[in-house]
C-alpha cells in the first residue's frame, strides 16, 4: 500500500480561482509527464503546462511543481497541480490521475507517509491538523510552538531523563555488588519529582487552553420570554431564532458560529428554564441544563421589565453552584425597571433588539483573558492520555524505589517511557541499552 502513488485535492472543494491537487509516490513524476505531455521538470520550479485527459485531449492549463524525494512533505516524489478552481474541473483532474494509475489518498495519508519517512513526528502531524481547525488566533500561536518543535523538545528531554533513570536502575540490579554512587536514589527522586511537576503543569495548561484551539462554547440561558432568541438574532445580525411573546417558543437548542474579536465561538440559544408539564418543553429544559454544563461561558439573561420570581431565583441558584465563567445580562432596559439588579454580579444593561455592543466587548475581553502565551500545550486527546499515562506510571514508581524493589521500579519507568514517547514516536528498548553502556565503564 505504501508503494502506491496517491492523489488528493489539497484545497477545499468549491468555486475558487485555483484548485490544488497533489500526487505522492514513486510514479508521481511519470503520471505528471503523461498528463502534461512534458518530459522535463526542474525540481521546485513552477512550470506552466497544458493538462490533457487520458485520451490526450486538452482540458486546462495550470502550474505544475515537482518536489523530488526526499526533499518533499512526504519524503517521496510529489507533484503539485495548480489548476483553475471549480466543482467540475478539479474533480475532472483528479479523475484523470486516478485513471492513469494513481490511488485516491485516504484521510491523513500524506501526513502518515511524512511520519513514516521521518519527515515529521506525531506531535507535529497533530499540530498541523489542529491548526487547520483552530478557532482562534491565540490557538494558532499555541499550535505554532508545537509545529516549531517545542513539544518534541520537551518529550526528548523527558525521555532522556527517564532513560538515564532506567539505566541507573538496571545497572543497580545487574551489578548490585559493585560500588555505585551513593546519591543515585536521591538524584532519581529529584528528577522524577521535577518531571511530575512539569507533566501536571502541562495537563493543567492544556485543559485551560482547550477552547482556544477547539473553540469556546457559549450558552445563553434564562427563563422563557426574557429575550434569549432576540439576543441571539442580534448577535448574529440575522433572524435565526423565532421570537414570540408565547412562553416556551424555543423548545430545542439552536447553535451558530460567530466571530468575537479573534475568536470563533459556538453560541447556543437554549430553551427557557422553568417547571413545565409539557413533555416536549420539559425535554428542552433538560437539554438546556445539559448544555449549560458543557459550555465554557454562560450568558445568563434576565428581564429588567419584570420583578424577580421563583424561576429567576432557581436559575440564580443553578448559576451559583456552577464554576463556569458567567456574564449576567439585564435585558429590556428600554422598558421601566422592575427587576432587582442587586442580585446580579456586574450585569450588562441592554436591549437585545437594539444594541449588544456592550456584550461583545465584555465577551471579547473574557475570551482574551483565557490565553496564557507561556508554557507548552497538548493539542490532542491522544497526547493528553499519553501524558496522563506517563504521570501515573511515575507516581506508581516512587513506592518500589523507596523499598529498593528495582525490578518493579524499572517496570513503571518503562511504562512512563512508552507513554511519553508515544507523543512523538515509538520508544524502543535498544535506546535504554545504548544509554546504559555509554554512561558506565563497568569493565565486565
């Protein structure tokens, strides 16, 4: 399968000025020569070529760039076609490449080949995928550090420490009767403790930054008829939600993406929270509570024109028990004030039908405050699981080290090595042996 020459469209399908398609594999150049009827390609030079179908008929003109192995993204021969954009044209070019012998690439197969050919490690591959889907400029900056190699460097340093620790342990087992440095155990404990702290910090920071990469979820909650749907429509500048004086009009959540400053967030209008005997509305209320638990930020909206009631107090109680970021909104401030605003913390006074610029400013400031540019982040659940696994193994290694049960200690350190190494590449036991014999002159 790795011997196949693969082809895929590199740009999104649709109307555009250009469309880019890529070929990668040992026959990439040969296929390019067939489709262009051009025999000589200078590597990394843009050639203006006529493109011909499998019957030899001309169908377009475009730029063709040849990247000779191993100096390419995948480490294989790559040919990049830049043809005119369009639904039909780019699909037609792809079809011709497949007819000539290429195979349609699987999802992520170009990156997979780059990894297998040592052109990138797993952390870089995942950073590229996450950058494409990043929901904020701050998220891009965080991922750029991984792309630059910061996470790889951290993993390499952690692996180096663990390999040295494992080497000390194995030497102590195999050569217990020899004189070994007396401070070995103390040094090992210090290294493991420092690594514990670093891993915990990375996990904490990664959790805090999830929204910067994946996008923050913002839920609008309140009792029926406080103006939740009107607020959503005004924020979107579009009549997305039905607005009615009838309580319970919104019975299901409505989700939309919206740009706030440099952040692309998902904003959700929920069903009004209240006690009801209507089965469908009750389902909507339960879903609203679930969404508020999943959200990163809650916009809690109250009606300025009505006195506070039991439904408002119930919502305030729910919010009081929540540790989510909350923005309190006192809506319908164009009407006579009856609501006791003292029960709300720093409420924003507005009329959702007229102007929500105050809310945009407060929300943008809150989103910006969530970025901490210092420190490393993990950008996939796989990396998080591997880091947790490494931390767990290190935690479990302390007890056998204290009792000098070095076989069990080495087992846990091996686990930690495998987990942390999986972030970038597979750990191999031969590396530990290299460290052991290069670090010690045992004479035996």
